[in-house]
C-alpha cells in the first residue's frame, strides 16, 4: 500500500493513470483516518514549524509531515498550510502526480496539512552535486519541465533544487513545500523556465475552466490569489501555444 508510487500521472496511459489516481486516493484516506502513534515536534524544520507524524496503516508505521502555521495574505511574511492544500488540489485537478498526497487533519488540537513523507529519495540539489545521471529510458527532463510549469502556476519561487525530490528506485519526481506559494503576481517566473509539457497536461490546461479552478481553490486561497493564478495560467497557455507554432508540436509536447 505504501510503496513508492510510480511515474507521474501525465506520463501514463489511461489505465495506469487510473491505477495511480486510486493509489493516491488510498493514501489520502490513510492520512485522514489512520491512528496517530507519535508526533515529533522538536526537530529543526525551518520557517514552517512542521512536525513529523507517525501513523499506523494496520500493518506498519509510516511517516507524514504536518504543517499548522496559518499566516495567510495579506499578513506580513505569509506562510500557510492552506497553500500546501491548494497546491495539492491544483496538482490533482491537472492530473500531475507531482505533489505527495496531502489532506487537512487535526493533530494535537491544531488544524493543518498532513502530507505523506517521501521515503527513499534524493534531492535534485544532491543529484546535481553528485552528478548522478538517470538510467536509460527514464524521461527525467520531461518531469523537470512539468515541475517548472507547475512552479509558475503556483508562483512558488525555488531558491535551490532541494524541494525537488527523486525516488532512487524509479526516478519518480516529487515537488514539495508550497507554504509560501500563490503570491498574487501576474507574470511567469523567469527563474523557473519551461519549454515543454506533456500532451495530457496541455490538454488539461485548455480544458479545465476558470470556474472549476475557482471552485477547487476557494477553500484555500483568497480572490486576489486566484485571479492572479488565472492570469498566469493564460500566460502559460499562450506561451506554449507560441512555442508550438514556432517549433512544431512534436518539439514542445511529449
């Protein structure tokens, strides 16, 4: 049940996508209902004051990350577990499979986001430092391209590559830490470029209505944050469309 999930949803066929979506849903249910064994609060976890939560799925223990800080915009130095929940909701809406399963749950009297802990991973920063190359047949650059696109959607500026995690077993890519995402900027990030994406993601960008996006994100984001995201989405679609016209579909969509 809790083995590492397979490749990104956008890179799979319809049957495999359905299987992985079901696996994500099962993880969400475990996060929501599994008994909590212990909560570790005394580890250094940076600005977001996250806790490590140990749960039991009925057979063995597994770990999750709990974030409870809720300092949303327009408060100074915004950071909120709502942004973690919004990132996961957006990730699900587009069928990406980049963000680990995340739900809202109360732990020790506090509401927050509870996210599956990524086991058996290395960071992209470590991979680059050690100059480790993906095995033959792994479309690693395709996955990184979609990470860049998602960072633009969420307006989540990445200062380094430590928030990109890679399963060492199958090179599945995760993108974590959205506590400070969704600033209401109406432009794309020059620091996180993208020039390609999967055909399925491009289709979803065209198909998912603004109303559907609003409905999915209203529990977590304010109106200004959602309006800015819709502007960024249009810029992304227009940019990809221009690349397709200039380079050809085969060079842009995989």
